[in-house]
C-alpha cells in the first residue's frame, strides 16, 4: 500500500483505499487458498487494467462471395 501511495496509484475514494487494505490483510492471513485467490483477484481487478482482447473479424460482402463462386466455375 505504501508503494502504491508513493506512485499515486491509490483510488481517490477513502472507502476504496480501506477496502483494498482489508483485502490485503485477508490475503496475508492464514485462510483457505480459495479465499486467498478471491482476495488476490479482487485486488488485481481494482489495481491493474485487464489486457485488451484483440479480435479480428473478416467480413466479406455478397459481391466478394459471388466473385469467388464465379472464379471457381471458370
């Protein structure tokens, strides 16, 4: 939390900062791995941007399809 504060990465809302501190406390406690993973996921969701998904769509027009069909017949 100190490193995040030094880098000005903490949220502006004091309640959000408190929630992050609590999640960090839960993460470091002796709890089940399932709960640790949930706390880690919560922290990452609010501190790191999710990677962008890159989708490539190829949209062909009806004319392109007809041109291909005509070329196949020749």
